[in-house]
C-alpha cells in the first residue's frame, strides 16, 4: 500500500483509512515511531509488549545463557 499524506500546521498526520484498517488501529491507539535515516515508520504498539518481544534474541546468546545465570562460571584453579 502506498499513500501520500500532508503534515498539518500543527505537525499532525492523518493516517489513511486503508492503513488504519490494515493495522487494526483507531482513535486512542498507541503507535510506536521509528525514525530511519530518510523515513518515519509508524507501528501499532503491541498490547503485551513483553510477550511480543520475549524470545526475540534467542539466537544471540544461545541456550546456555540460562544455565550460566543459574550456575555462574567459576574458573578452574
């Protein structure tokens, strides 16, 4: 979907109806705003932000992180 919008004199943007329907947002909805180098991205804020982001970085630390936290590493003498 592509639309063109205009920034109002109050620095407001009207999100097109098609985009609101597609994202399931309406009056009072909270949006996250990401600023990239040359663009602004609006995303609906997840209802359960912790549930939404949990497990997102599993591959970064690997499965051993939980083990390391429960049993801190102690170097051999």
